[in-house]
């Protein structure tokens, strides 16, 4: 239910960004790392991000580095807050070990 609500809110935000006369589109690549023991947790998180309008998971590495395309600053900021990551960790009983990778930081 939480994910459905997030998808609903993101749909509204995408529509607003696209239909305004001054489009609020600022595509960007966001990166974060999260540590899960269960591979299904990675899959669920990647799919949840992609299901949420305005964000698409581009890549997930074996060490938990996620690369995500965001439509604008708001979608990137929302993603990097870690709320979805924390929900997935709780769902799979995983510890919440999460870090945002800043641009230019070593991977």
C-alpha cells in the first residue's frame, strides 16, 4: 500500500512537471549504495524505483551501488532521502546500511 501511494503521488508530480508552461525538468543521475544479504531485496528496490514515475533504475552492481535517472531535482531528492530503501530493508528484515554517493566520489 505504501508503494501504491508513492506511485500515485509521483504520477501527479510528473504530470505537473510536464504540463507547466515552464517545464521543471532537470534530468540527473543519482547514486547510492545499500547493503542487503538477500538478492530479492535488491530486485524489489530496483523495481520499486522504476515503478515510481520520474525515476528509473539504470544499474545495480553486486556491491549494492544503484544508479538511478531522475526527471528533476525533486525526484532525485526524494529518492536520496532513503525512505524507499528503508521500507525495503524492513520488508526483508535487513539492516539499514545506506549511503548517498556524491558526484565525483570514488565508487
